[in-house]
C-alpha cells in the first residue's frame, strides 16, 4: 500500500527551467518595454508570458518602435512543486517571465516574443 501526498502552494509559481542560479542566488528574466529605464525595477507589472530570447536580433514593437528587452531579477524561491518553483519574492503577478533561451540572455538584451 502506498500513500501519495500531493503538494500545493498559494501564490506564484514558475517553471524550474526558467530559473538560473549563480553564487547561491536565484534569478529569472522578465520582458520589459525597451523604453522603460527598468534595471532593477522589481514589481513592474505587465501582461502575458512566455517570451524567448533571440540572440543578436533587435526586437521591434508591432508598430516598428522599440521592442522588448530582458531584465534580470533576483528571486527568493520556496519549495519545488511538481516542475515549478514557488516564488516568494522577485516576480509579481502579471510580469512577463521569459521561459526559454535564458542561458543566452544578459540583462538588457533585446528579445522577440514567439
């Protein structure tokens, strides 16, 4: 006989593959409008999810204006729940979290949604 105990968490979660770790600190990248002076702008809400980095391509907005840039955010994470980390701080509801291509990104790198 086996008892399977499921885990649940209140609040935000993000895929473990969207999180980087360096020197014991966890990070994630979010997409921000290129016009924002956003370095370190923790808590700038936006809508959408799932942008991917495109190395070497300048991101253009739909109207041909400035596009999106990747901004690195430090995270405080909780336990792993399934394939996701519980996020305690660093990302807010509505932030556009970049979930693929993060190994090729740097803070301020232009990106294009896919």
